[in-house]
C-alpha cells in the first residue's frame, strides 16, 4: 500500500506486510543491512547485491568513525553517482546510512527499509540523518531525504517485546503532539500493534515535514518528549532504549506543561503513563547527571540579552496540551529540575504500589 503524502513530497512511502522486490531501485544499487536480517531478507526472496554490506551497529557505535569502512567499500566497488544505497535496519543503522549517502560523492540517492517499529514510526521518515558526539546525540548530520521508504511489518515479528514497546512511544508522541488523548490512551493499553497507528503517524509526520523540511518552526513539535528524553537516555549510559527515554520525556513534558500554567492532563492519562513507565525507574539518572546534557541539547541556544560572563541558555521545549496541539516555549534547562523530581517521585510511588 502506498501512503498518501503531500504533492511534491521528497519520499515515496509504502507500508506493506512483506518485502516487495519491485520497490527496489531500478538502476544500480547496493545494500547496507543489519547482519541479523540477512537470513530474513534472503528467505523473503529479496536479491542480495554482490557488494552488499551486512553490519552490526549498536547504539554506542552511532559515531562518525563507523561510516569510514562503508565509504571506503563503496569507493572500491566502485559506486557511481547514479547508484542508490538501500538501508535495511533500525534507526541507528538508517540514520548512519543516510548520513554516509549524503557524504559519498557529495550525495547519492538512498532508500530506507526500516525494520523496527521505532524506525518506522519516526527515524526513517523526514530526511534527518545523524551521528552522535561525546557531547550529545545527533549533533552531526545532514538533511538528506530518501527517495523511498518501505516499511514491511513482517520484519517486526522477530522483535523482542521490549523493542516493540520501545517503538510504541513514538506513536504515542504523535498523538500527544495533536492533543488526541483518546488515540494516546488506545495505544497505551495492553494489546497488539495496529497497522493503522503506523499509517496515521507516518501520514502526520509527512505533512509536518513537507511544510517545514528544515525544522525552522512546526517540525520542532516532533521533538516532543525528546528534550528530557535524550538527556535521560545519555545519562543512563544508554541502558534506556531511545523510545523508553522518549516515553519518560513525554510524561515529563506533560508535567512541565502544567508547571508552566497550561491546562493539566487528566489523571487517567498521567496514571497510565506512570504505570507503563514505572519499571524504568531504576534507570532514571539523578538530576545533576541530566542538567549538563540538557544544556548541550542541539535545540539549545543563548538567549538574547546574555552577557559573555553569564550566558543564558534556553531550549525550545515542546509542551503538550489536552485536546489541543502542542506549543513551543523557550525555557532554560533548569526549568526541568522540578519536573525531573516529580517524575521520579511518581515512578517510585507506582513501583511501590506494584
């Protein structure tokens, strides 16, 4: 099924049950895939180019150094500017592959075939590619839109339950950006993933990205849950999966919105979020570990009127609202301190009840 996207959108989007070789590039192409997926790819009857690369890239290897062997391999093949790179894997691999494609010969075409729910719901669509630095996540990267996105749900069947829940938080994020509490509550209940949720999330993100491809305004809303989430993820030493950290960040954003004077969320939603996130409490780092990471957030900037002796840093924070779209507000990193304390208290109290 080809999803409807805005006219002129840079990426064709397909949501399928099984891989379809007809959606691979028509011209010369190569494959860069997760080594764990090689058997599934071949078993599905998909072709394997002679110069395909099958790699393993853990979260801690989402760094620029990981790209060098890939680029050297493409140069030896050699790949020319008419070639297309097909990325097969989760968000770490697809982010890095897209970045490598943007660098090789100053940019070659690429396709993305996401194989995790997290990647399907978020990372694969939008043209953002990136790698991490010691100072923080995704601090280097490029906007390089894939020509085609092909999400095949068959790849999800082999994922552990934790990985499926990890991806579901990005879907919940999409609902809260729009203030759609009923949709968010539906996804927070126990039960199987619904394909319609993924379709709806992809359609929403495609519209936002098309209107604001370089994240100058509206697209920043897609960072809901990521400001505190990225800090918690890094401060945990990446014990927290990305989606889990985003889930914690979503609850934190709901609490911060209330602290900022916005309409509070109903207790039913906050209680449900807390119940689902309580098992993660042991991995939530203390506030002093999070603050410096928040200050280095890629969305942080010095506010106007600062002095060189005492610069003031502010972050574009996304604050959700019940039954209304989320809003943006520039706040200092310290604004999250009380939120962090309240979040941790709620998680611990729920853990004791359980």
